[in-house]
């Protein structure tokens, strides 16, 4: 499914500008530990986290992640958003908890691998 | 749902002694950052995490959480397990990813907030 | 009738094995005093976050607690780097934690906001290069409306 479909289905708010929202999402990943995402996340996945530190953009770029969803209305820092926009990594926010976001993605058919 | 039902849904092993599998658990959260657990979790919920250090148990104690599921087969060390036993916090380990663990439990009706958001 | 009680815990910087144990002990003490579970939870969470900050950033610290029929008060004094901009430090998500701390499950920038959310009164004073003193107060039930 496309990222823009997810955005609509889950009522996500897109915080970056000029990023590609039409890319395919083929799997899902949830973790706040950057080392874990680097080790295990797959390219094309949508990453759910509460981490809003600048490092998440570098990790997402490195792994070919389709987009990052921040849970609990987490507001990303300005420098995180700027870097994400520059590197074409969409960052979205949701009022749902990470558990519920993952649950919804799972219900839509996404899996971890 | 009960802890026993949760164990079955995510195919977990129980690693603490004398855990009460009939314990009712109404809510679940997943997180690896402990301050987020403290900011958002509600008493008597289940924590799903990949972090296995002693602070996870202390966070669960301070936040009055009901049980912890560790994902990806991760397991805390003996001292940490003993600490959890002394605080009556059951620990479970599943080989599933955090994503699939949360997904399965959500599918069976578990939510983060009372009343649930569907 | 709540009895008076007070004491102090000593904290060692970077001692991650024992990090959080002072707050756990405080929780036990409050339970023995018969304080309501909701107050105990708020006090324990606030103490835990204050303790973690001292252990992550400071060389050492002392957590004084005192319980009276009116309130639970905790004062955490540390010898550490101090906080240059307290307002900035209070913002949710703002963190100065190095990466290795994040890998341990801390440093999400929610510590001070968590304390503020759970306390009825919070005062932070700090001197860069010397240390920080954080004091919070939680009124016991029936005496003061809970802050949100």
C-alpha cells in the first residue's frame, strides 16, 4: 500500500514538506532503539517510534525506510523536520499510542517481514 | 484479557517463578524509552519492550505496571529476573518482533486506553 | 493519620545497575506509611525521573524526602554539570543525553516534564559547573486539588 493511503486511513498529520508520500510501504517496524532499527528494519517499511531526535532521519535514510510515524502526538524538533525534508523522509504524527498505531497497521495487513 | 491468554497469543515463555496467569490485563503499551512509559502508561497495563536492563523493572514498579513482554527473544539477566520476582512483576519472552506482538494483541481486542480506540 | 517520616538516599553518578533503586525504596516507605496509591505513584514517578537525571548527568547526588500529614516533599541535590537553560530543559522531547544513554532507554526528553506533571509544586535551581537542586511537593489527598 502507498504511504498516502496510510496517512488517510489513520488520519496522520504530515509534518515534513516536499517529501514523497506516494512511495510503497511493504512492512512495518516499531522500536525506539536506533541500534535495533539499524539491525532489523527492512527497506520499504514504515517506522513507528516516540524518538524524535535528529538521529532518526539518518537511520531512516540508511535503511531505506518509507516514512516515520511519531506516536502520542510527539512533536518533532525543528532540526529533525528540516533534515527529514531535505533527505525526503516523510515524518507523520498521530495521537494514537505506538501500540494502537501498530495494531491499526497490522489490521490493514502490514507485517514486520 | 488474562496474562495466560496473552501468553498464548504471542507464543511466549514465562521466565519468572509463580506468575499469576489469571491476572487481568486491560491495556498495553509498547516502548523502549522509560520516560515515555512513565509519561503515558496507565496503572495495571502490560509493557511490551525490547529493553532488558534493570531500569525496565524499576520503571514497571514505579508505574504500577502488571507484566512485561520482551520481544525478539530478548531476555534480561538473572539478577533482573530475580528483581522482577521480588516485585511480583511477571516477565514473558516472545520470539516475535514488537510489531507482530502488538499487532496480534490488538487484533484480539487489547488497547492502550479504556474503552479502546478502534 | 499519616506519621512524619524523613530520610536521605545517596546516589552515585553513572551507577546504572542501581539506578532507580532509591525511588523504589521511597515507594516502599510511602506504602508503609499508608499513603494513597495515587499519591505514591505520582511521588515515585517524579522521584524516579529526578534520580535518573542525577545518575545520568551528575557525579553524585542526595535525595532527601520528608513526609508530613500535609505533603510528600523530595529534594534532590546533585553535583553535576548544571542546567544552562531550565525553560529549554522543561520542553517535552528536549534532551542533552548522549547516544549511549538513549540505547539504555533514557534520554527521550520527558524526564523534567514528567516530574512537573506529577508534582503540585516544582522548583529547580542550578549553577552551571556546580550542580542542580530540584525540589518537588505533592499534597496528600483531601488537602489540595490535584494539578493536571
